[in-house]
C-alpha cells in the first residue's frame, strides 16, 4: 500500500464517444508488450491489467436527436495507477515513476462484441496526472453548511 503522503498517479482516457460506432472498453496495462495476450477475451484476467474504462454508446445514433447533435462529443474516464505502481516500483516519486510509465504503460481497445484495432481510434488521448496529497494533522473545522439546523 502506498504511503498516504504521496504523489497520486492517474491515467486520463479521452476519446470521441462515437468513433468506434458501438460501446467499447479501454484497458490500461502496466508491463511488457509481450505480457498482453493477443486474445482480447483474456485481457480482463491479465496480471498486468491496472484498470479499464467502459464507454457506453448508442449503437444507432442516427435514431437519436441528442446523438446527432453531439457527434464530436469527447468522453473521459480515469484509471488510478497508484497501487499498481507501488507493487511494481515501490515508489510514487516522479523521478522513478515517469521512466517506468514511458516503458510500461500500454492500452488496448475492445468493442463490446470483439476486438477493435487501436490504430483506428484516432481521437484517443491519454494523459497522466499526478497530485500531491498531504495528511491532515488537525481536524478541519466543520463548515457552517454541514452543521445540523435545530
């Protein structure tokens, strides 16, 4: 388990919601390319799978006025990386994690019904976020909005 006072690492997944023309899942892995099966049905059981983001899409957007008006709508999801990083490199420090992620961060896309080749997901964008959290040493004051009214 990572220490509480640490940098927090998250992968942001951002892509066009309708680009694949059906619902799909983005899988995030930390490990070598050779450790990821060619069989998409095995990805959810992979020992190097960190997490996934499911994108739900209307499979017939032409019958949906809202879908027609939002064809360029981007969707975002997040996958927390801290626990997997801690297991892999026993650190969350930027100087250790950054080179590890450059070498080991992988992703795959699977349609609900079958594999979708990642090269065709043109709008896909992933970005790593880090935040620093600090343990509170004193109890914070209760906001007046949270106090019960009598």
